[in-house]
C-alpha cells in the first residue's frame, strides 16, 4: 500500500527535482519554487522559507513581484519609524496655569489693580463684564526681558491708536494692548504698568499678563491672542521694529477680504519688498545666508505663496484667531509657519501687506542655534500634520457635525 508523502517530504521532492533551474543561483534570499500550492502545504512552504509561485508565472515576473513586496515592507517600516520619531520630537503645549489667566492694569488713580480674569476667544464673546466696551482692535505684545525696548514701542502704539479713526465708518477706534510677559527675569511687567501710569493711559487699555514659566515667543503670542477682546487682533513685536502706523493698512486689507470680523481672514505684514534695501543688504553675510536658506526650506515644504512668513506684525479677524490659535503646537520662533499651515488647511483668506521696518538691536534670537532649531521644527510641523499627530480641530468639528446630524 502506497502512503501519501507528508508536506515536508513533498517539498523536498519538488526542491530536488527543480534544483537545476529554480535553485541555480545560490543566494541567501528566500527560495522560490514554481508550483501550484494547496492550502494544505502553503503554511509549510512559508515556515521553511520557501516562496511558492504559480507555475504559470515566469521567474522574472516572480522576482519583480517579490522585490516590490520587499520595498513595500521596507517603506512601511520606514514610515513607522518616522511616525515614532516625529511623535517623540513633536511639541504639545502645556495648559495655562490659573494665574496666567489673569491680568493687571493701572486704575484711574494710577494704582496697579489686583488680578482680573482674562476672557477667552472660544468663550462667549458677549460676556458683559469683558465686552462692556466694544473693542475694535487688540494688540498682543509678547515680551521677554524687554525693559529697554518695550516703552518706546508702547509709546508709538498708544499715539497711533488714540488718534485712529476707522476709514469706513469714521468712528474712533477703541483698543486694548495686552502685554504678555513670557516669564521675564527682569521687570518687564512692572515696566509696562509704569509706562501706562506715566502716560495716563485709561484703565484697562494696557493689560499685563505674566506667564510663570517661559513658553517661547510662539507660546506667548498664542496665549495672548486667545485672551483678547477685539474684533480685530494683531500681534506686534516688543522691539518696535515695525512701523506701528501700518496697522491701518493691515486693517484696511482685512476689511477688503471680509465684511465682518466673524469671518476668518489674516493680513500679514511683509518686508519682502525690502530685500534689496539698505536695512537688509547691510546685515551680516551669515544672517542673510540663513534667511535665504529658510526661504528655500519653506518653499520645499509647500509655503510658496507667502514671501515673508516671519514678520512679527500680523492681524487677524476674531474668527481667524478662534480657528487657528487654540490648535497651535509650536511655541518657538517658527510658530508663524504653523499659523500659515493651519490657515491653508482651513481655507482662511490670507493677504500680504508691505510695511515699513527697521533693524533694532537687542534681539533675543541666538542666530546659529535658533536657525537649526527652526529648521528642525519646520520639518516636525509639516510631518506631524501629514501623519495625523497634530490635530487642526477639523476632526472634532466633523464629529460634532455628524453628532448633530444624527440628532436631527
């Protein structure tokens, strides 16, 4: 009585019979046999490192197919490694501490007030205590160790804002300036309040919020933008390098993009027209080299329509602030790029506006170190959104819409 050979014996017979052809080249790659495997033997083939191929497929086609499979597997591994690496490097902001949700101001008598609660852009904007006076424009000023430069900037800003009449309505603009002291080691907060008292700025016009722990420029800006009352909200650097009167040009651009602050739009102050100017040409070779390198990297990563991403003079409608800043992650120097990425992903209207600008000594940026950090952060930001590590808020919005639809 003839017994049926076991699967391993059958495989050995096939390998022996096909040795001159299928196994002619001795390589460490998995062995391939030309056969018609049944379900009974498939697992045994694979466990022995044998890759079964239907006999109707040519060896060349089989080799190409296996190469493609290996490439797919390697790509999957590489993507997994990239995902883990970006997840480890990616930055997630800390929650605000209770004291950081308060501000101080100078009262009518010139005294410094006690802590008062700041509003939040995602809360009810018609809160009576916070909106008892309609605020046209909020100015957010991130400040870190700025006792030397801040008073001059505030003086220019107050002079412009006090005399500003809105072009369309002819009404006098109302304003507030929110100085966000980013954990300064000097007396930046006291300096702002002293200026307010000496200038006799009306109560609540200059507010000072002090962060207990340093967050970085991007973190200070995001914190202040979300805690402003204005229909239009601008952030401006504490050094006063941007000519503050250009705020009117940014506001005019926003009102041309949208009729209401309830619609999202952004006006970007831009120094791109000054590339050949004396202010830029006279800067050091290293500084200009790093500037052009950043522009090249931005172009590679898809920021191609904005010529100046880093100018610290940008104005937003209230709706744009609500759509962007609660979802910010980066708190360093490159945060402006994440703002633009979020605006692009959410379809927010963006326009560049040429402004006047001049170099001011005393920058807190360490050129070499911070340039490398910015390049790394740029790669992380772009990859984190592509891989779904960063959430831009649309996922929650879709879930909320679907839930509402089901309820209907």
